């Protein structure tokens, strides 16, 4: 997972200020780590071969408590159709993009 974060961060750094594994803090609430922070505004959580629901709780915290715009990148060997549909619905309800990088098919899907 850390290798994927580093690679994505490196690729994005030529176009935007990107910090990898950045701890964000506010005095009145606990600190939280974000995998990729772009321009102090966009929080990207990267998950590698994780369950479809992993990372969603952290993105809600980053959005609701820290005011960051969230996005999720799932790098996976495959999700079931039901899992993809669940992610599509979450993306629509919560209003943030979810990207699925399918390693076996070498495809990228954007939900939301």
C-alpha cells in the first residue's frame, strides 16, 4: 500500500503540491493521517487489496471534521458486482469520487 501511495504521490507532484502520508491536526480533535494530501485541500485514501468498505470511515472524518475534499482509490484484483454497486451508491450519496484500479483487467473505473 505504501508503494502505491508513493507512486501516485510522485506522479501527482509534478502538477500539484502533494504530501504523502501527511498527519493533519486540529487542536480540538484527534490527529489523523491522510495517504495523499493535495494542495492542503484534497485528501486521497489509497487501499491495496482491501475490503470494499475500507477507507470510507477515514474519508468521512477528513471531510466532516477537517473540511478536506475526499477521494478513494481502491487498487484491487477484483470486487464483486455487489461490492462495486455498493461503492457506486456510497459515492453518489456522499458526493466524493471512488476510483477502482482493477489489476487483473488493467482497467480504471471512476464511480461518482
